[in-house]
C-alpha cells in the first residue's frame, strides 16, 4: 500500500479517533451552550429562541467577536461563552488529550450564525475513514452517482467499508478526486489525493468539504 508505514497509520488512526470524540464533544457543547444573554440551556434557551420567531438566537444585545485563548482555541461568537461551564469543560478535554500526545484538529462551525470553534485547524492530519464521505460526494457531483456501483457507495457511507472504497477508487480513479478537492478549495490535500486515497487534510479543509457536501 502506498503512503505511510503501517505503524504510523495505526498511530494516526488512534489519534484521529480520539480527535473525533473531542470534535463531537465540542459540537454538543457548542450547540448546548446558551447563546442568548441571561439564559441557560434547556427549556429557557428553547423558550427564548421560540420567542424570536425564526429559531435563530437574538445576537443584537450580545457582544460577538473572535477570541484566541491561551491554549490556542479560537472562539468566534458571543464572548459570554468564555464564561460558561461548557467552555471550561472544552478546554479541559483539549488539555487532557494533548497531555496524551494526541494531535487535535478541530473546526465546529454554525453555517447560519457563523459561530465557530477552531483548534489547530490548519495542520494536515490523517483523516481515516472520514475521507470516504468526501470521495463519495465527489462521485455524486462529478459522475452523477456511482451507477452499477451504487451498493458500493452505500456500503462506503453506511458501513465505512474499505472494500467498497477500494472498488469506487478503482472505478472512478484518484485524478478526479484530486481535481474535485482543488475546486472545493482544498488545495494542499488535493495534491496528495492524486496518488493516495487517504490524503492528509486539515480540519479547515475538511470543513470546506462538508460545506460543499
């Protein structure tokens, strides 16, 4: 197999798995933390949002900006978030993973409000099976679907099947994948993707792929 030695891939895979856990925790915390001044989570936040009509938080009375904390976490949104237990917990989890020598790359972005959490967002990391979704998106956009390999595409997305991913790459190639990534704005990963089905990719670049998808 081309690319990295097995030992490095295994280490990167473990790091990616832990980073994914942290990413999901970040998403849950960000969504659960109140973005409405003077309210907490749960029913109070829900009632405040319902009162506004469209479900979006009323940021008119909030101080919104971007803050980079001492740990390197970039927080774009209401500055009051930095005073919440959710924020403290997030910093604690990042610190614990870093102490375990786990390399994290995190981007959590609300496409409607523009609020964002980012940490080490530009370092290219091994994406593990997350890259399969990007490849499947490319197949759907560039080829209109997988045709006779529709079951392989489903297996790749639903079951993260390595065999299905290999079948798709053999059928549609890597050149198209690299070109698609470049079009999406993922320039660094696009070069490696021309030769390797698991190109290193940063959290920022992967976020661009998810927005395209």
